[in-house]
């Protein structure tokens, strides 16, 4: 004779399961302090910090306070972010902006090696929960496109992606492109870049297309630039925008306020 579970214990089990699911799905509110460096220009560090914010968000573990909101709150409190590298200072920033955790750290170079040390700090206790350390004998573009995504995965304790969040498959060409494109560089070894769906350079992001790159359109879709596009070819290596498997393409639409440059295209 089949026996059924008593109603009350069954309800308790369901409540525990629901609570566990809610805990797993709950996202932690975090703020990201501007990354520091002694030998990388401030403008490039700003882009690295923005990419770290995005990569932390796409792990699905965090809600990330935007740069503008964070700056506005700190400005109202009369707090200066510059020089804030100690854990105590980072915790103070987290308390002011009302988040649970803060992320801060540095990027530097030693010879031809880039090194990143990024910490995740509990604002309530001041405890350093996790530290992600990555070294890369590579270019700054590789740090932007690959290493930062790995750092974000380390902090979120999720599996690291093979590349950054931009919708492309890197490696020797062809490279398929679609969706939002964040700050990155399209290099000759990845050429041709095939636009297989609507593509947008996101606001505040920079897409650099290096000499010798071919961009082929496999779909009649627009290529919109809401951020900034830099495509500078050379006499020997021009940059070409061509129809791919599509006989037509939607053209490049530059709608962002940032200045874009195209030469020998």
C-alpha cells in the first residue's frame, strides 16, 4: 500500500527548497571602485574599470551600482575616490553608497607581464572575502577582452568564460559578431569579422578596428555605433567593410556623442 508524506512535513520541505532557491537566485549589491595603476594611463584604467563592472554583472551573481550613481552619491557626501586603496577606505565608500560588498584593486605591468589584483570586500565586516590575482604575458587588449572576465568569474565563483562578454568567438578568423559590443579591439588574426546579426557598439565603449581587418556582413542589418569607433587603416593594410553572404547591408550608423575616426577604409 502506497504511503504519502504527512502534509505538515511536506510543507516544511517545500518551504526549505523554496528558501534555498531564493538564496541562490538573490543577487548581491556591489560597488566597484576605480582600479588604480602606477604605469597605465588613467583613460585606459577607466575603460578597464567599466569592463570589470560589466563582467561582474553578467556573472548573474551581482547587481552593480553604475558609475554615475556612485559618483553622484559620493559627491553629495563630499568624498574623493582618488587614493582610496586601503580596505578601510573601500569599506567607507561601500557604507556611503549603501551596498553589501565592494570591489577594488590594481593593474600594473612588470616587463611584458600585466598583473591584476582585485579584492571583494564585505562592507559590513570589512573582511576580504576573495582575492583574484591574474598575470598575463599579453597585450592590454587581451587584459580587456579576456583577463577581466576571468577575474570577475573568480570573484563570483563561477566558471570563467573563454572570452569577454562581447558576443564574438575569438581566435583565428572568421569571427562571428552580433549583439552589444563593449570596449574591445578587432585584430588582423581574427579577420574576417562576420556580422551575422544586428550589432551595436555600446554607449561609453570603444571599438578599435586594426589595419588589415575585413568586416563582412552576412545579414542585411545595421551596424550602430552608440559609443566610439576607431578604424585607421594603412597604405599597405586597409580596413574593408564588404557584403558577405548578404548582397546588401545596413551600413554604419554613428549615433553616439563620442567622436569616431575612420581612415583608409
